C-alpha cells in the first residue's frame, strides 16, 4: 500500500503532498530534489523532537540518499541512451521513437 493512502488527504505530510500533487510526467526537473530536501528536513525535525533516535535517523538518511542517487543516475543514463539510440537508429517510416 502506498504511504499516501495511510493518511487522509488533509493530514498528509508536506513532502507527501508535493510528491502526490503532480503526476510523474508533468513534474519539473527539480521536483525530485525538492521532495528529497523536504523529506530530509522532516527527518531532521523528527530527530530534534526525539521521535527518531540516532541509529534510525542515520539509517533513514542513508536509505533515502541512496534511493535519490539511484533515481538521478538512472535518469541521466536513460537520457544518454535515448540520445544515442536516436542517433544510431535510422528513421523507420511510420514509426516514431518514444
């Protein structure tokens, strides 16, 4: 189940609202970075409040950082491969490269 479905719409955390409000294809290029920054800010707040201990905080930061980096690298590799394929493949009549 999605984390977004765990809360009623008016009680969503700020970083979940920004993640849910825009479909993937219409997000600006910096949206993932903004969501990452909001999530880190929220985790820091939970740590300061004492809700998270040091070990949990460190583990969560490592996990979201790794996930963020994986997504960024994947997008860049996809972009490079798409450009290379568009150059290498001849145009086929009636077919458009996605």
